C-alpha cells in the first residue's frame, strides 16, 4: 500500500562532544538522512506504540524491509523501496511496555537470522516471547508467523524490552530482568540477561557475563558487530541516564564503562556503517529530538542532532539496507504516523 502522507524533514549536520567546560565541535562521521516519509500502519486505526525494522528476503527482490509495530498485537509491514509499505502479517502477542520516565512506550525487537525474520518482545506475562517469520512467496512479500520461544527468564521476570543481533552465527537477545543473585551472592536489580539461539536451533539463557554488572539498561539496548567484536550501548539505570558502552569478543563475556558527558533518553538502535558504530536515540529532555551518536572505536562517542524538526516518541530503529541505513521512528505529535528515512553511503 502506498503511504498516506509525506513529510519532509531536513537533516541538520553538526556534531559535538560534551565536556565539563564547553560544547566542542569535532569532525566525525554521521550518516545524512534525506526526506522523511510518513505512513499509517496498514489495517489498525490506532497509533503505533513502538517500531523495529530489519532486512529480510522478499519474493520479488532479494532483500526487503520488514518492520514490526506494537499495536496491541504486533503488526508487521514490508517495503521494497522504504517509502511504500504493505502488510507483512500479524503476530498475535501482547507486549508489555517499559515503565520508565520518558520512555513509556514499548518497541519489539526484530532481526534476520538464517534467512528468516525473528521478532522478540516482553509479553504481558513478563516472559520473553520470540516469533519467526516464513515468507509466503508466490509474488507475496508477506510472512506467516509462528511462535518459537516463550519462557520466563526467572528472577521476577523481564524488566525491559529486548534487543537482538546476529553475531558469530548466533542470534543474541539481550534484555533486563527484575533481579538476580550474582556469583558473589549480591542481589542485583534490573540486571541484564541473554538468551541465545545457535545454528543448531538450540536456545540457551545466561546471565554469567552481564548479570554482575550494576548499571543495566532500563530500556532497549543497542547492539552491533564491528570487526569481530560485539558492541552494546545502554542507558544508565538511574535518573542521570548517562550513556554506557560495552564490548564483548564472544557475546558472553563483557566489559563496560560509563560515558558521563553524554545522555540518552530512550532505548537505542545501533548499526555499523562506514566502519563506525552509529546509534539512534531520543534527546534527554522534553524536546524529544532524534539524536545520532557515532564512534570509530566503541569507546569514544560523538553526538549529532538529526534535525530540529524531528521529535521521536519512542525508541527509533535502524537497519542496513540498499547500501545505506534505513531509519524508522514515531513522531511525538501523536498523529498516528510512523516515519521512514534513508541515508545513502
């Protein structure tokens, strides 16, 4: 279906880092996004409460965009041009929403693994629920969806929406849990945990690497591989909302640090592009501007406001597509639209 409305939102190209004394200009790579196109979710009449996007095979072209929206149930849409969106099938699951300040809507997670799109969510039973899409075919780019995993991760259930990434031929799902007991006996609240699907179809859940970390994310993390290392970015789990960054050589053993000069105010979505880590998030104030962060090494970060006209309601989502980055977000105006925009190489 063609989009219902279009809205042009220009990109403002400036970058900066925060220091204790001044706002310092710095040359750093950021993608330049073009026109933003507004679309309604096909079928439902209500506004989407969260969005996630990935690339997956289509029956009429090698790769298409697949987006998942929280609309009570999870509604999926597909696109072959990033502008026009058609139905991709419904996932009959009820999603729980993050109950943290400034991030009171919830987004599913979506990724493509071994040729199939997977959607993960924090359901209303506090369980991790995962669905797999199978392409309908026959000229139809929609998917049929089947549940492949549903389990309470223990420790009082989940405490944040999940995020997914493919790394070392495994599908990693990282999310918060309410509390757990670390190896030293310490009770840690809002810790991070991992559920992993391997190439043989086996599921495994562990908190051995992340469970002892004390500054877990209250919302979705951002995940991306760069040069054989898995990177993660999170929002600090307190009122300061500092940026935390993490790295892992294998997806199980992690080291992290605080970036106390930068702040985020929602979940995060990250990709690796032009040998830089790039993630999107919401500005840490009531303006809700869409911000991009970029790093050449996973430890030094720079921020760029996408546009003074772009205000995002909840966690934005990015995926590599068509030689560039496709970005989807929901505007905080409550107009019922989601927006899609593309940054070429």
